[in-house]
């Protein structure tokens, strides 16, 4: 059983081609279609955010103040840009993946891979946001204050993006 199947509605086994799943009566193909549409809606939100963030970060290098950054801050900037580009790639990848396998009767596999790419993209987005926040706070605040604030925000993101969904799943 794949991770995605474990994380979605449980389906009883049987000889009937239609299976009840948490009140749903859908075939495997219908289930894959539904999950694909749900995944695309989720990815649209993340894609917009990462694209706006990356566009902002790309423009920073062309500002007059950029030349005043020290080598550590420039390194953080480069890492942030690379993470943002990687996040963008991972979050756009489900569309490309689907386009290449469309019509090949691979919808369940496409949903599985797209889900993995989306999770990877979200992790990269988290790292991008934290690095961007660190860079900005290092410029405006004392370095130690920046690290404490970024650590607190990182814990907040982990609580919202990981702990809460895991808790909700386990308390079901």
C-alpha cells in the first residue's frame, strides 16, 4: 500500500468494482480523479506564494543596498534563491508530470507522484521562507535576535503544517 493510499480514505476490499470509502461510492478511477482535483487546488495556493516570494527575492540583487551585504548575508541570499527555485520546480512539477503521463491510464500513479512532489515543494518552501526571514532580520536586527525569531517562526510553521495535521489524523 502506498503512502498516499494510507493517508486517504480507507477502502474495504471486495469483488464489487465500486467501493464505499468514508461515505463515498466511487471507482478507483473516480477516486484518482477526485484526489487529482483536490491536489491541484492545494498546489495552486502554494505555487502562488512561492512564485511571489521568488520574484521578490530575485529583485533584491538589483537594489542599491544589496552591495552592502556581507559575505554571510550574500551566502544566505544565494541559498534562499536556490531553495526558492527548487520549491517552484517541485510545486509546478505535478502539472508537467500529469501532462506527460496523461492518457496512459496512470492517474493513480500520477496522483501519488504529484503528492510526493507537492510535499517536497512545501518542505523547500518552508526552508525558503525561513532563509528569507533570516536574511531580512539579520539586516534589520541584531544577529542573535534574528536567530531567535526565525527559530520561533520555524516552530510555528512546524506546528501549523505538520503537528496539527498529524494530531488531527491520529485523534480521528
